[in-house]
C-alpha cells in the first residue's frame, strides 16, 4: 500500500482503539483504521490527551504532527509516515500510519541499527560520532549514528521543522528497509529549539541532491504548502519555517549545536 492509499484509509476509515502506548507522555493510542475492507494499524493522538507545555501553545501538538508530514512529503523526503487530522473516538487528533518494523527477539549488535551508544573505542566503521560521555559504570561511551542518506535527509528535515525531540527511539526502520521518523509534536516553534541525536554532520557542506530538495520545498512553501502550514500552525510559525529554510539554503552547511539550550534531547533514547 503506497502513501496515497494509506492517506485515504486513515482519512475516511472507521477508527477503532485497541490499545495504548503507556510510555508516551501524551495520550497515544494504538488503533485500527478500516475502509472498504482494508485495515491498517495506526497511532491516534487525541488533542484532549495532550499534556500542557510551557513553551508550546496548548492543544496544538496534533496539528504539528500533520504539518511535519506535509513538509516531509513536499520535499520528497517521506521520512514521516502518512498522517492526517481527523475526528476519532476521543475527539479530534492526529492519526498516523503505524510503522510495521521487523520483529526482533533480541537487541541488535552495536552498529546493527542506525543510532547507538557504543564504547568510545568501538565506533562502527563509517559511523559519525556525536558526543562522548561516561557510562553508568564509569566507562567511556559515545553516541554515534550511521552516515546514511535517509538519516541525513531526516536530519535536514529536523532543521527545517525545528524538531525539539529527535530521540534515537524516534527513528524506525520499516520491513521494506525504509527509515521513518515519528513523534513530531514538538516542532515548528518560533524560537530555535533544535534538539537531536543527529549532529554527526554538524558543520559539513550539504550535498547537491539535498540542496535541490530544499529549493523545491521553498517553492512549495511559497505556494499551497505555505497556506496549509499557516492553517495547521500559526502565521508566525509558518513564516519562521520559511526563514529557517532560507538560512539553510544560504549557508549550505549543517548547523553546529550552540546557544543556551540543550542540543540533545533527554533521554537520548
């Protein structure tokens, strides 16, 4: 099922809640959406279940989830699963396709995923070091991630969307091998809030293919996408998105962490 078909099922299908993700800080419900005999698991986040935050307007996280999907799709990155805003059993909220990942009986070996914490002297070949730290037992460890094209696209997406919560556990691999990012409620603030574990490219030049995607996204933001974001977010938040994109196109380099705010979310996973 492609993303267009998924969007159709998620938008008009009957939504049945079958469980809850208890570790989530906001109400995050596992549901099944069915339309014309086709069923797909999804994540339903009702607005009424959002926990108030001091630095984001109340009852806006579901709209930010949808705005993140629209931005990712418009750029051609498709790092965010299909996501819609609709009515559900507990009122309006975001509904996002569930990522069908490969089943694992045990944790992968170091380097088996795309983001990891490893011994500082055992960084997998070709991986990028984000930060060195001390483990609970006093050993030297490093937060690292793969030098992967899809992961790099996700890092650029996070910069444009000003993602304040890119944890390692928010990057998932589907059965078909594609990387997807989830949990984008803390995005599109008017203040700089980028917090991510994907700092491995900091200061590096952005490749030509990504520059083309950013230029395409700029044209979309000047057109229909800009209007969509202004409806899902606020006009100042949509304007700041254009400004972040413009700065990235001008600099043509990945930003470096800085300022007075934490650069990495806590916990990192």
